[in-house]
C-alpha cells in the first residue's frame, strides 16, 4: 500500500475533483488519508490558499493536482499511476472505482 495525504476542507470542489481524478488515474494500492486543515491553525496557515495539496509518504507535495496531466505525471514519477490510464484517458468515475472505509480511512478500491 502506498499512502497519500490530501490536505482539504469541507466543501472544496477542487479537492473533490482531485479525488475523482485520483480514482481514475491512481493505482489500486493507494491509501488516501484526508486531513481537514480547518482543525489546525498551523495547517490552515500553511495550506489555506493552496488546497488541494496531495503529499506522498516522503512529504513531497503536489499543488493543482486536480489538473489531470499534472496529477498523472506526479503519480507516474512515484509508480502510482495505473497502467495505461494516463495514455488512454480511460474515464472510470468514482462509481466504478470508488472508495471504501478501512479502519475509518478512505481507501481507493
């Protein structure tokens, strides 16, 4: 499993777009942890104008990950892009890939 962290806040439509693109492009082994920035002054100061921000386990961050090509390249560099999805533009929405809860965390199927 590869763990990614999404810095987000309630009602962020760009964050929802990033999650949908991640479901389309990402490898099935990705475990996504959502961090609500409004619950921390430090996180709010750091990410308030930058969300959505996606971070890998090493702390490398991606801004504007809702842009499909940027997200695909970032995932590909980490070996997390599902094979053939970047090139084909396969559109498998969340209803087909979706997410499930595992120990209270959202995990991409």
